[in-house]
C-alpha cells in the first residue's frame, strides 16, 4: 500500500514538473529534489517488497513441507491403525471349548487317579478375513500347580518360548471347523483345576478349564 502511494506521489511530481514553466527555476529545483527523495523511498520499498516476497516463498515451502509431513505422519498412523485392525480381525477364535478327562477305556471321569488322557474339543469360528491353508494349533494344558501336562515341545508366543501339551495341523478354509485334540497323561495327577489354552498363528485363540477330584 505504501509502495503504491509513493508511486502515485512520484507520478504526481513528474506531472507537476512537466507543467512548471522553465523560468521558475526554484520551483523546478524543489520538485526535482522532492522527486529524488520519493524515488529513494520507492527503491527502499521495492527492496522490502522483494525481501518479503522471498520470505513468503520460503515460508510457503516450509508450510507445504510441514503439511506433507503431517499428512504422511497421519497417513502412517492411519495405516498402522488399519493394519492393527486387520490383524485383529484376521485372528482365529476358538469357541465351545470342552475339556474331558478320560479313563484308559476312553470313558469320561472326574477322579484324578483314573485320568489317563484329556480330550479337548472346540470350534474354530468362521472368519473370511483370516488367511486360509494349513494351521498349527497348539494346546497348552496346565496343572493346578501351573506346570504343563505332557510337555511335548515349545512354540513362540509374545517373543518367548512356550511349552505345549499337544499340537495339531488343520486345513482351514475360512469356514467353521470342529477340532478335537488329545493329551495323554503318563503320570499320576492331583485333583484340582486344569486349564487349556489354545494358540494359533502366534495368538491365543481361546481357553477353558475343568476341575477333577
């Protein structure tokens, strides 16, 4: 605004200078001096405008870069959240878990002295989001003292090695599947609560317990 005002003032002085009679030397000198002052002011304003324009350009680039970073950061956060949601949705889930202590003849019992094996039956729920194909299901059957019944090896869970009682490979096609697993008992066991934990794809997919005398 100041630059425009000074430009108009300079134009006015030039016009006035043209209209001043040549014989009026003092007036011409005054106008020339005033015009020189105005031109100096104009040059200063032009430099300021150029400087502001460069600063504005720099700030605009910084703003755009910041916005891009913010958008990328937000996009990354949204993608991470989406991936986590997809991973949760893709997890298998075991339901209808039934733990049956059995005698040597295969009949059920609730007397610890008669238990020779455990049968653990459950359903893998339908999940069209989960990856299909062969799935290894690990069964971890815990005694009342929190030791594993029939330690048969270990698998990785939450960055540590975990012992399991039985493992079974199933072919999962995304539809509900009924599974039964057996845990042999080669030792005398005490009465109390026995808890079965089921794992697949590095996740715990279900648990249940049974008490025997």
